[in-house]
C-alpha cells in the first residue's frame, strides 16, 4: 500500500501535482448490491491510479457509532497521507453537511453526522471544511446516493492533489457523538461499552491511562477481577469473564471461546465501572 508519485497535466481548480495516496473505504453498503462497485468506479474514472483499500462494508445499516469506532480502530494502520472515505449516512439528501476533515494522520471525507467524532476527539488538531463547491460533484446528484455522487468524486479529487480548502469554507462545529472519555468519580471511573465485536468481546472506553491500582471492573451487576495478557493465558481463576487490552487500545471484556456479550446480556451503551479492589471489597 505504498503510494507512488504521479504527475498530472490537467485538473480542476485547486489541484496540484502530488503523490497518489491510498483511499480507504468504510460503509454500511454491504456487498450484495451495486453500491460499493459504483463508488469505486467513480473514483477510478477520475483517478485510475488510486489505490483503493476496503476497511469494511459490513457496518450495521445506519449505525454511525459502530462506524466511528471502526474508523478509529483502523485508520492509524494506514499511511498518514491516506484519504479515508467513510459513508454511513442515514441523513443522505437532507441538510446535513458533507465535510472533509484534515488531520496529521489522514484526511477524512463523509457526512457530518458524528462518524468522525472519535478520530477528531483524539486528533491533536484538525481542520474541518464544508464541501460546497459543486464543480467536484457528478453532473447529476441523486438524493439517495451521495456516496457515489459527492463523496467519491471529492475523495478522488483529493487523491489528485486538490487541497481541502478548495472544496468549501472552514467550519468549527462538527456533529459529535458522546465523548470517549470516562467520567472520573470519587470511587473510580464510570464508562460504557462502546462496541461489541464479531467474537462478542465488549469493548469499553477505558484506556491504559485510566487504569487504577488493583482494578475491578463492574458491568451488568457482575464483578470482573481477572485480567489477562492474551486470550488463552492460564491465570488460575475459574471466572468465565476477564478483562484484556484490545488491539484498539481499549479495555475489553472477553470470555474464553465464548461471547462475553451473550454471557452478560450486554449491548453497546451499557454502563461499566472501574474501581480499586478495596473499594469493592469494602462493599462486599
């Protein structure tokens, strides 16, 4: 996935010669319809040299929070000049804004509906632009498919060297989801489950920076005392549920060869609490 240098002879206003970065794609389109193919076709029609990489097209339909987490977990694996095209857009055709977010770690194109919340929350700084210049759109724009008619050609133009500021004015008020930062309380930290993966692991919003001495994790009325370094580690504990640091950098609740979410009857948004052992022991 190493970009190669390409020189262009012509292009729309605001474009400059540059390297051709990777364009990643993340959508809720699935793979049984024509949607993903149409988006890729538009990009390649504008820039045949574009390197397209699928993150996933299996985000649950209209699930902006799942898309925001998946994008956060994936984008740092890409080169910093990558353009990330993220389309989960239940407000397509409405007055929600199409935007470009420029960060040091990548450029993001998609709807202003919270899909970039977690990336922007962790970015040291960023610039956000409202896409208004219709010269970059397809000639005919469908109100039900901005992914093909607006976001794909914008991502392609960026890959040909157009600068984000060429597409429209800078804005400072993006739509945001609830923060990933847990709340600090006198007796510990209050957080939540922010994602449940394919294996049923429950991903919380606790990071290593939040860890307490001798921690205990309280979720759905259950106390989780065991923490493992890897899934098959033998700890001597008979507890089915355990905590483990996941690859996205968050504390996860897992179960050996089972779904922790099913055992807990947990869902995204459920509360989680991180406390010191003696605080829980005093309550026992």
